[in-house]
C-alpha cells in the first residue's frame, strides 16, 4: 500500500513523503513505521492522525486493504 | 498593599437588605470582603483594577467596581450585589431576558452586566441602543460580542416600562404585551430565506440542501 | 441513524430553549474557578520572574517559611524527576517535562512572569507577604523577542535540547526554530511569473491574548495516602488529570478532577499552570490549597496566541483563477515548543484551489510566555495575509471580491492541502449568501469602506463519553465529561430530548468529575456539540432500545413488536396492538422488568467537517485621528445544522468581535528589557460594547451527513476572517493598505497622511 507522509513527519522521521509498505492495520503500520524511524511510535498517539483512502480513521484496528492509500498527517484539534 | 500584622476592622453594612457585620484588614477591598467574608461569590474579579466591571455592585445607590472600594469605606452603607437582584424566587426582567435571549455564554461577566443594566434601567427606563452600549462600556464580555446582551437590555427595558404602565397585569399578560410582531427584536419567528441563487449553487440531495437563516434585520435599517 | 433527518422532522433541534444552567449564572450562584472553597483551605501565591531570560543560581526560602501562617513553600525542585513524554495537551502535543518547567521554573526562567516559587499560607495576605520574602539570585541572560532575531545565528538560545523538527537531515545544533512545516506542489515560481496579477507583501502582528474574563484558579487537596482532588476551571478536566498525574508521577485513578464552571477559555484553558503547583503545596501542608492568578499573571504567564511575520505572494490569471501561492510564515512559540505550525499551513489557502503552492510555516521560540491555542489556532494570522492579498488581486483585476472567491472556492470532493478530500462543505453557499445579503449592496458614505474575507477551520471530533439515565419518574439525566463553556448543556439536553422524543425540560444535564464518567477530550476544537453530542445521541438511542425491550417484557410481546413513537412505547401487533405506555409508566416498572434503564456511549467521533465563514465589514476611518469605527458587520457561516441557534449565533458574534479586537486594538507590547508593558485591560484594549455595532450572524445550513442531526463545529472559524475583513474595509475606506496589526489610530493616521 502507498503511504503518504505529510509535513513535518516526512522530514522529521522519514526523509521523504512517499513510502511503500504493507500492514494489517494502523497499529501494525505504526509499528512498521517505528522500525524504519525509531521514535515515531512514541509520538504517533499524541501528534499523528491517519486517513485511509481519504477518510480520517480514528479507529486504528480497521483492517487495511493492500491497495489502499494511507496519509499520515499531524493531528489538529483546535482551541 | 496588605497589612497582615494589623488588627482587623469590624465593618457593619446592609447587604441586599440585611444587616451584616464582618471583619477585614484595612487594605481589604469590598470585593474580597464580599467574596471571602460574606461568601457572596457571585461578584467576580476579572482584573482587580476597575477595567472589566465583573465586580460591579451598588453602594448606596451608586454603581461601583467593588475591587476599587475598600471594605472599610462601606461602613454604614447599603450594598446591593447580584445575589440580591432576584426578588425571592422571581427573576428580575433583566435576568429573565438574559436567559431568554441567550445573552450569556460562559456567564462569568454576567453578574456585573446584570447589576449594571438594572442600574441603567432604573435611572433611564427607555435608553437607546447607543446609550446602553456606552453605559455598559465598563463591562467586558469576551464571549458574546455584546449583541445579545444589548438586545436583552432593550427587551428588559420594554418589559419594565409595560410593568409600570400595567402593574395589575400578571407575568403572562406582560409577556404578551411586549411580544409585538413588528418589534425588530422579537425573535418569535426565525427568518428563513430560501434564495434562488443559493438553491442553484447547493449541491444535490436532501442532506446537502443549504438553508440560510439570519437573525434579525440590521438595526441601521430599522432606525435610519 | 447516521443520515441526517430532514428539518421538518425535528421537535427540539433548532428551537431556542433556556439553558439548564442559566438561572445559576444570572443569579450569581454558579461556582467558577476562583469561587470554590474547601474546608481548611490555605491560600497560595506564586513568585514570578522579573527577567525575560535568566539562570537561577539559588532560591532562598527559609525566611518565607518562617513567617507566621506560612504552611508550605515549593520550587521547581519539588517536582519528581520525570522523563520526556510527549502528550496530547488539548489541541496539540507538548513534552510533559516542558509543561512542568512552565509551571515552576528549574535552573532557568524563560520569560517575565515565569513562575519561580510558591507559598501556601493561612490567608491571602500572609501568602502574598511570604513570596516577597523569597530571595532569588538570578544570572541575567540576553533575551530575544523577535521572530527573525531569534532565528539568527548567535541569537540567545532558550533551550540546548530543542532541535528544529521537520527538516532533513536532522540538525546537529539546537535552535530557537522548533519546527518547520513545508508543503509544496507544482512549480510556484513559473506560475507566479506567468500570472496576470500578483499580490505580494509582508504582514506582521504581535501576540494577542485569549482574554477570558475569569483568571485561572484552582483548589488542590493531596492526601497522605496519595489520593488527590483538584477543583478547577478548565476546558478539560481529563487533560488536567493526565498532565498533573504524569508530572507528579501518580496514577490517574488517584487524582479526581472536578470541573467548576469556566469563565471563558477560547483554547487558553486547555493548558495547566496552577494545578500541579497547588498539588505540591497541598502535599507539603497537608491541607487543600487555592491558587488564583491576577490579571497581570494571566497576561504575563499564560498562553497568548502567536504573533507572526508572514510573507505572501499570491498570483492569479486574467480571469481571477489563482495560479500560485508562495507563503512563508513564522509564528511565535514563546518559551516552549508545542504550537503546531501545521494548522497555519493547512488553513492558509485551504479554502481555495491553487494548483501551485509553496507553503512554509515556522514555529520560533523566544522569551515570551509559551503560545497556546486561541480559537482556530494558527489560522487567523495567515488568513489575514492571504485574504488581504485576495483583496489586492480583486482590485488589480477589477473583479468583485465575492466573485473572485467564488471562482476559486473549494467544493465537496476537492482536495485539502493534506490530500484528504473535502466532504459536504459549504463555502460556496456562504459566498452566495453573502452576495445575496442586503449588506453587500448597501450604500456607503464618505471615508467609509467595505471589506470582505473568507476563511476555514478544520474542526475536530475525537473521544467522548456520555451517559443517559431514566429516573424512576421518567425524567432524564444526561452526564458528560465536557465542560460547558458556552451553553453546551442545552445542546446536549436538546439532542437527548430529540432522540428520546421527550420535551426538552424533561432532560437535565450534569458535567461530571473525572471519577464519575469515562474519558472525554477537552472542550475545544469546535468538537463538543459534534463529538460529545454523538455520544449523547448514541446513549439515548440505546436507552430507546432498552425502553422498547422493557415495554415488550411488560406486555409479554417480542421486542420487535414495540415501536417508540412520540416518546411512548406503542405495541404494534398481537393482542395488545395499539396499546401505549408512557416513558413514565415504563420507568416506574423498569425495576421489575430487568432493572434500571441507563446507557453509556464511549466513542471516538469521526466524520467531522470543516467550518467555512465569509465576513462583511463596513468601517469609517477618521482622517483627523486615525480612529477606525466598525459601522456594520455581517458574519455568514456554514453551521451544518444549528441545534440551539442562539448559542450558534453567539459563537459567531463572539468570534467575530474577538477578531475585530485583534484587527483594531489588541497587541502585546514588550519593552526593551523584555517586560510586558500592557499586562492589564486598560492598556490591552479588548472591544467594549460602545466600540461595536450589532453583529449580524447569518447561519447557512449545509448539514453534516455524518452526524445524526447534521452538526458541524461552529466555535472556531468565526475568528478566522475578521482580521482581513476589517483590514480590507480600512484599505478601501482609506485608499491605503496596512499590513501590520493592529490597525491602531497612529498607524492609520500615518498611512492616511502619507497618501
């Protein structure tokens, strides 16, 4: 599946904004991203949000299809 | 400046109609005495410098920032606070209109506004919008943008005038009297505008149908 | 249950009932942060740094400790040693070590007003006297306030362990620039070179404060057995619990946080300042301790919104279609990292389709209080620059400002800057409503001008818990963990009443403490009516199912043979067909038909949609004084669907006026020593009633298909367009464009006389 990493995570962790990897769900994906860029998992809970095929996915346990696109982006809550 | 080592003063005053005595330091403000010694925490401190009006009380009929008055100065005087605005279980019309028109959000500045607005309407039963805005210019509200507060004071004034004119009428009759459909501040019917251009632009489907609802006509168009 | 119901079906949603907490708030009975009293309570005071930047050599507390009535003294050394831990703090993420250091400095003070030591004593006067007896030996360091000064080589460095995030390769030297966010697409330089019109300029502003009228206040009581309670006014009792527990190394279950009424927050009360300090003092003294800030403390030491330097180049073709946006902004982070420059990047041109873009956002630290969220955090600053540039393009090309925006506005399905497509948004509908509004075509007098600006904010959902219970007499209680900052008890009661099909007055709402209800994220991000509302509706729906099941058992029929109609159980088949049972009748028999009726819903709400707004502002500029008066103001907003229209209008009006203050009056003023020159309401001039006209709120309803009643967040976007709406009006009234906020009389006067 295609992983699109949005700023600042692209440069902060992965040195680029396009990754290709497979994962069963978002928990698994976070673990795999952490293996590539140690430290990502510890900040993911607090700072990251995920969109699967253009839809925000607060539930990280949903199974990921092989052909899907996951966007990793910063969480913005608001005031 | 505080004087913790000095002896306390005994102050006697009338608070919301009742005789009260309390102890305070010479440097204690009336605001702190009301809140700490008398437990009347409805009067709020927003700044402690007389700039926000959250601590507004009446002192012998004069509207004051209680943070700028020493408690000792209130000796022998009549103090009226937010806790004394409602009579028994009945809300004052200013309080009732604040609730009815949604004129508060967080509610922290509300006691000061209500004490100040009541004082205005007692002196000046029929103030213009501009007069209300200047009278209340010493009270800061950060939530509402003042719009609904001003409308509530306008409507409370109208209700108080009706009360004076028709003292024999009950509350329901009074409400009916002020609900004049031509009144610009009447919120009875929410204006609904279905605009043709808008409908064209709206995308398909019931769930997506756009509706435009305005509040009231702009006052400059009512009072040219 | 997920598709919005048509408007006509609603019985409660869209009406304007009196809020359930209203009488307490108009009679002075409501208990806010500074009002709470615990038995045996001590009074606390905090000593704050007079310096913008200094190393603490030593703190002498023995004299203070020996004063009569003093029961405890605390410094930063009283915090346990904690490891770096990035936590969600309201809207953004912060390192808990930084949060602790901000509550009480350790080794270094980073801004004037930074807390250094604290005292608890038997009276406020004794506590105030005791902090004066504390001696601090400072080694004063050079300080830095300006954004570009702080980024320069050799600038005074606030932290030696902060490295710029978001750059590759990872920097090997620490920096005051704590984060950089870059989004690029297309070929921006070629696009701007080929543009028919380019608007460019540098826009600046200093920080502004949220300006809530209630200063921060709390009472903490930490017992010898390790269990503790905090009573405080906060946008999130759960955020207080998690941060304080992490900082002090205690289990969250040992800390019960009770939310008091909150006197305004606007994002600024998502942070903790006093609570951990009151806890330390209470632990030492063995008694409850109250801490309350003065207004000066609030200005000097709590989160302002960042000031900014924004460079913008915006280009359009001859038809007014935007071809490129080149934007670089620097925002103040203040003393500690934690701001999120990302939101500013996303919101800069997110409301338009722009094929080529280079969007760069910097978060830059300096010797100022740590920036905190303020209503659509990060969006108004950059929107001011972009919407001013849009106005310049409209003037250059001779296109009507609304028409220009319509040609570029995002529509459902268009991509957001993150790549995630927009859902059922209503920006076009807002622009059309503004165009059709009588304000847009009303005549103007001499020295008057009309400005328009649009903007957006992403909004949020997130975790919430709600409980709905039926009492024995059939009345209803709703319990949530979302502090009611502007009337949300009313909207919760309305959504429960709508779902249960009962009268609004039959439903009462409680905001529970952290031990009495499951987790809810902060009241912020325009999320409560959406997300906590979803939890309330889900719990109420479960209650309806239970009521039907109980009625079926009482009748001896199958659950599927009972319908819930007009708030009553109706038997639909069998011998009892047509029989009805009121809610009260079911409730009275519930104990003998399966037990009490109550349901809880705990969910992580998804499906939120952004808010869009278009504001129109008329001003008159006085050539003799430079004073700008707002004559008329209309705020159009897509609200999804207004549950309680009074409080939706109130959000729009309040946000617009905060934006007007930001545009015309409000600004932090620091002197050369790095000390705040205007830490009070006299000199930090927020709008008062006599400054303003009525604010006409026009609610456009494009319902959210992902909320049962169509709700979209409404609280934040109203502060996004006003800065540019006011500035564009001034530009058209005065014939000169001002790019530095606030548009104070001296600046306007100078600009008018330089024409």
